């Protein structure tokens, strides 16, 4: 199984500087038959300002068969732990 990034969006809310310390929180937002979504929040550690939000979708794809491959129950269970 290989995962491919098929969608990504990022909304920048505030400017961050080179020496800012950023904290990134990530969670699994959805789990489907062959794909799952991940959401990220980026915060300035000192000010707690929201710097950016991001959403991505990854798809399980079987390259040799050239088709989408369902996520295994084992993978889905592991992803559930990050919701």
C-alpha cells in the first residue's frame, strides 16, 4: 500500500517570523474506505495566535494494479487513535 496526497489546502491567518516557535497540532478528521483526512493547526507558542490551518486528504493506491486500494482494518484502527 502506498499513500498519495490528493488534496491539500492551507489558510494563512497571521504572519510568523523566522525566530517564532510554532506548535503544530494534527488530527485525523475522517476515515473512509480508501482514504483519510488530516487537519493541522499551527499556533505561535508565545502569543497563542493561530498562524495557519491545513487540511489534506491521502488515498491508498496500489501502483502495480493502477487502482485505489481499500485501507486495511489494521490501518483504520491505528488511524482512529489519532482522531
